[in-house]
C-alpha cells in the first residue's frame, strides 16, 4: 500500500493504525545532488581512512578506552584530562545551535552520518539492484517469486556486508586496526564481548539503514524536534516560493503561478512531505526537492529556484 | 487552474489531547507500531534482566566485579612478593583467587592423605587447633616445602614450587582465623578405617 498524500495533520510515514508506509523516493539529478554526492563520498572516505593514518605513532583518532588514552591527531589525552570534555561538549552544542540559527538544518542534509550513509551508500545499493522508484514500488507490491527473492537476498546481503564494514571501522576507532585484525582472525569466543558488540552494532546499522530510515530523523532524533526553538525568519531553510508558485496550474493556464502541480517535489522527498506546505519538522534539508523542481522549471524554460535555499 | 490546496479544517472527530498551550492543541494519534514494539520489548527485557540480576543473582553486580578484579590484582602482588611471612600468608588466605588456586592444588596433591575435608586420614587433620610441626603460617609453609620424611610427608618444594605452595597454604589457612589457639600435638593417630 502506497503512502498517503502528505498533509500537515499527520506524519506521512505513520498510518492511523500505527503501521509504516515504506517510501520510495524518486531519483534526482542536478547541482545539489552532484555536489552533495561528492561531498558525502569525501566524508565517508574521511571516516573510513582516519584509523589508517598514523600521526606520532598512533592512529589519527584512537580512543583507547582500555588504556584510558585518547589520541586525537597527534595529541594524546589521558583520563585526567576529562575536564576538557566540558568545553568540547558545550562547544559542540553551541556550534550546533549557532550553525542552526544561521543555516538551518545544514547538518542533517549535508553532514549527519545517518543521511550520508543512507543517501550515498544504502540507497545507491537499493537503486542499483531494485531500480528506480517506480520499479522499487512495483517490486515491493509484486507477489513472491524467484527473481524477487534473489533481489531481496542480494540487496540485504550487501546491506549487512556494508554495515559490518562500517561497524568494524567504528571499532577500530576504539581498539586500533591491528587489534581489530587480531580479533577478526581469532574465534568469536576468544573476544566474546567485542564480537557481541560487533554483531549487535552491525544489526543496528542494518536495521536503521535497511528499514528504519526517515523514522530516526522524524521520531527519534531530538535535533529535529528542537528546530522551532533554534531557527528564526532569517535562518537559511529550504522553502517553496508561494508568491511565485501559487495558484498552481498547468502550463498555459490563465493566471496560474509558476508551480505546475507536477508533484515532483513530493515524489523525491525521502521523508514524505510536501515542501509546498511550508517548513516542517520532517524536512532534513536534503535538497532533493530543489533539484527536482529546478529540473522541471528548466524544461519549461522558467527561471529555476521556485523551491530554493532562502 | 488548480486552486491552492488549503490546509484541511480541523476534523471534529479527530481526538485531541486535553492540554492546550497558547491555544495550541495536539492530536491524539496512535503511536507508530515499531515504537510500541520497542516499549513491549523493553518490558520483556526488563523481566529477564530483573530475574538475571535481582532474583537469581546469576549476573554479578558491579561491586562484585570490582572486588574480583581487586582480588586478582592483590593475588598477583602477593604471588610476586619476595618473601612469604605470616602476615602475607594470612592475606593470601582471605583472597578468593588465591584460595581457589590453592584448592585446585590441594585437591590434586594433598587429598590422598589429608582428605577432601582436610580432616585427615593418613596425614593429620588440618582444620583443628592441633599442630605437630607448628601452626603458624610460615611453619606450615616450611613443613609443606621441606616435608617430614620420617612421618611420610614428602617435600613438596621441588614439585610444586613456592607459588603453588603459598596457594595451598592459603587454602588451608582459609579454614582458620588469625589469632586462634595453636596447641601442640605429639603425633597423629590415624582414625580407624570406616
């Protein structure tokens, strides 16, 4: 069953009976999609490479919990330096608030690991195996068959494989790569707690990126809920130009605004909202609707930017 | 021309939460099913957790884990002490790591003569207050190390080494209290075989 049309009175991805309509957001192409993809791949490369880079004989980031030594880019901190965490945490909190006041949810769309891995790793795998949004929805509604089973097994195996890689690299931040290698080479029972952590963490990643997805941003993440307290009229957010767009109408309609009611912005939205209804809690600022609308406007030889950062 | 969709008017039948702040009210919607599943799952987990830690005491509390680790540290320290004296042997006898290791040695080496209950058979009783070759910890240690060949006690020093002997003596001492009376016994008379 497809998701209902977005409405501000309910969350698109939660039905009245509490069940979850799974979204099949359409592909986007354009300026923001390209820049965001390159940027995100850089971020992923950064994340995956940090444990491999040696500075002063230690990995660039090595939070050695067992020895209570925290190596950060050549700086080594001990347990008694924990008081510095006060400045780190308040500094991070303040930075997040400050950046939010100026640039809205730039973090969510461009830097949050959840979005980065979801949009640029897991959704890419899904896209490669199951095809575009329409094919994915049809495959989801199709009755069980050999081909569907094969695709499902293939896709979920890749999900689990990628999750395991991310989890192992994450563990490397805390025990260093050589130690991860030692533990991976040994039997699971030899490093039981590390193995359990790894299995559980891989499972959480797999569940989160394979199924949970936008629910994390909408229901769990507190940052989204705080938005109304953090932004004001001058914050940079993605919005729909209502003055230019309304009233909606097909090309050639007398008195119609720029919006042709093609609903492309709704089809590409990964959280299932209609951005034309204004800024909403669900919006993670992923810019998909900007590229989708710009694409349509360009084809109609109208100036782009009906939906834009403003 | 499609008219601009207006936000739907509030549905009279849609249940609202009773509270109202600055005139803002919220709908009383059903929680997501996955959310309810985590709640029920947490309740089930709590039951298992409560049984494991609070009821059956299968899992160790943090205090017990710390105590175990401190015992391991002290055991290492005592085992590496340059000499053994009465005080250190008494300390060993109160350390569970040491006593457990000593029990293992005792039950493979000593039980044939002194019995599993240490009450003695061929060799003398080790849990009463009567001692033939001295009841102070260092005296017991010397007796075990050098043996009393005339009475059939072999010298265990070359066989077990000082660490295992310390452990075994600690195990024997774990049946005693520091400062309890030590009486001298002339000779051990084995009890009649049952």
